[in-house]
C-alpha cells in the first residue's frame, strides 16, 4: 500500500521524521487538504492474469506532495 502518511520515519544513523507544516492551520484543515490531495493523486491500476482482473488503488506520491505544496504545506525534517 502506497499511502503517504503525515509522519514518515526514515531509517538512518539517527531517526528522522518528515512532517507537514504550515503556519496558522488546524488539524481539521490539514485532514481535509490531505484527503483532497490524496484523492487527486490516486489512480486505479488493473492487473490481470489467467482471465482474472484485480483493480488496485495506487497513489502517485510526487503528485500528492506537489498538491500539498501548492496549498502552502512544507515537509520539514524533525530530528529525534
């Protein structure tokens, strides 16, 4: 599943988190804008073999990130 979440934990020498930030926002605004961008970036991939088709939702992560940035959100690194 390719869902991009609010908090992305990256492996490395020390643990780092990427978080979406924007001045003057509420959690409700974030959730609504995240949902809208996720919906815009989601497409259905159809795979088939032996006469069986399977539809699988996929997220274009780059499109999702660009949508969030266009709405004023920034990904910032937070070192733990």
